[in-house]
């Protein structure tokens, strides 16, 4: 079993099995055999049983008498689960997955910025400024930049003071972490501090329209940076069709 630092045997079994399901190693409808999993992962029956219970709670598998444990259709998966989002982006995310995340960000973040400009408190502004300072200080440290970027957008959503909107953090964070890992890992990206600073200024000024405009500029820059370093996914039919249309 591939080890996943910081996790016990149970956590590592969940991680490994979850990643395999998301990757398609165990396609929907296929049967999982606990004995074979014990052998493959090198863990006990108890660990496998508990791992299967966790995966069932995420909608990935189901167990029935006479049919055993099977992989459920993708439509039944809890795709907003933080682990599933992380697993989908942990190896080589498809263009379709990245596009879906970008679309969700384009829907959620402008609305969050508009509300943040109207509702932010001094504490919210302090949190956003702190994250921006960390971004500026990160320089070429990709990991530090990723964490600072996540903190900025987390603080932005929190500043909207809408509990349900704040819960969208799990999707925004997944999208940001995957995008930032690809872009900053390639060491080829635009300086995003100025556009983040412009967003902060709009929120400080209490200007909802300016905040929305700044977020849209930020998202455009993020998409351009990703496109500059991410080759088309040869296995993504939608991406292939889009590329053909662009060359016509």
C-alpha cells in the first residue's frame, strides 16, 4: 500500500482505496473483495471493514447480501465531500474537473465578494490583510503561496457572514489547491498579489461592484495562468473537442 504520511493504518486504507475508486481502478459496478483488499493493502480485516464503512458514507460503495460490496455509479458519489474533491485532484485532474471547479468559483466568489464588501468587520479585514501579507512574503515559495492564497479566499468567504456560503469553502479550497499546485509548482505564473490587493481595497471601501470586478479579474488571471502550464487532457473528450473548435 502506498503510504500517506500523517495517517494511521485506517486512514491510509481509506486514502488508498478512495484514490483507486476515483481513478477508475475499481470502476462502477465492480465488486470489491475484502480478502483481496487485505492482501493488497497489507492490513487486517478490521481495518478493511472500517475503511469500507467510511467509503460507503461518502457514497462510493454499497454492500448487499448475495452481491457483496460494489462500486456505486458516479452519480451517487458525494462529490462535494472534501476527501473526494482532494482525491480527484491529487494525481492528474481532468480538464473537465478543472473546468467544473472554475465554473463554481465564478458563481460563488463574486457573490461572496459582493456580500463581503457590504458586511465585513474590522476583524474580517484584518484576516484578509494578514493573508495578503503572507502572499507577498511567500515570494517563489510555492507551498507558502498556496497556503496564503487559501487563507485569503477563506477569509473572503467568511467576511460575507453567510454560514451556507462559508461552507462552500470546501469546493473553493479544493479548486484553489489543485490550481495552485499545478501553477506554482511549475514556477510559471503572474504576480497575483496586485489583483488580490485590488480586491482588498474594494472590500475596505465597501464597494460591492468594485469587489465583484476585482474577483472577476482575479479569476481570469487564474485561468490564464493555468492554461499556460496545463497541457490539454488527451483522455478528456470535451477538452479535445474544444481544442479542435479553437483551431478551426
